[in-house]
C-alpha cells in the first residue's frame, strides 16, 4: 500500500550532523511535493521544510533555515533531510509527509526519533 | 511566529458531540481556506481528517466535520466513540509555510 518509511534517526551530540531518509512506495513519488514535520516530546507538530515535486523549490521554517537541507532523489523514491549544527531543541520525532493541496499532508511515515544531547 | 491556539483538552461522553477550536490572527486562519485537521493516537503518526476547512478524504468517518468563522476554524466530532480519544491538530497555510496548532487532547469519559 501507499507508504513512507523514515530512517536515520538516533542520538547525536550538539553541533554534529545527521541525515534522515524517507523511502516512498506504491505511489508516483516524482509527482509529489514532500515535507518534513517534527514533534518534540509532549509537544505539538512543527513544520520543518518542503520540497517541490521536482526538487527545484525548497522552503524552510525559520528555526532550521541555514542548518537543515531538504532534498529528494526521484530515481530512488527517497526524501532526505540533512541536519547540521544540531541543537538540543531539535530533539523530536521527525516525520516525512506527502503534500496534498499546499498545507495538507495526506500520507505520513511512522517517524524517526532524533535526540540531541551531550 | 506563534502557533495556532487550540484548547489543551476537550472531553465528552460517548454519543455526545464536541467541538475543537483553532484560532489565529487574521493573517492566517482568517485569510486562507487551506485549513486541515489531524488525529494522532499515542505513539502513532498523524492522520488527515479534514482538508480545505470542510472536506473529508476518502475513508474518514462523516462523524468528523470542519468549519470556519472569521479567525477561528473548528472541528466537530459527532457521536463520540472511545476510539476518538486522541490528540487533534489543526494546520493553516501561513505566508511563510504551514502552521500547526498547539494541539488538543480529547478524552472520552
């Protein structure tokens, strides 16, 4: 069935980097914009970044601008999030989500946890 | 950029109807029709319930309905059931990207 599966999360020290991946299946990945959304422990959802269907346009939340980079490889049906200069407040579960009509997210992955701690 | 404001918790008895509000300044909720709602059970990913204020994706129960008045969007759950106990999040397209609400925990008494 239509599915998104994230990986790459883990425990990392402040200032270090991490790359998350999200593999899509059973839909035409190249036709969809994709997002990353995160959720800090016991907090609400926070939008992180979006990339257009062909990768030509990318937008970021102010909290991650200049530190995180979103990308997608349509030949591998994979979305990425490169996270640099990680901080404690980046600790969260990171979800990839398929775009639906510019601000709705109709398919979500199961999430991958990222903990930034020394 | 502050979040969309939702009540922290709402409760109701089985069979009752409850409404969750989502309020922001007129530059967000009041000016756009791209408002969506998500249900999230503990330890699970969010699930899309409502998009474009009132529309339901295929497969979502018609017990869930959305509306908007001025700067406040609302989600109503009719015929409350035990399985509706979850967190609910609103989302509005803001000028700088999607903006989520603070989240509401729904308890079925």
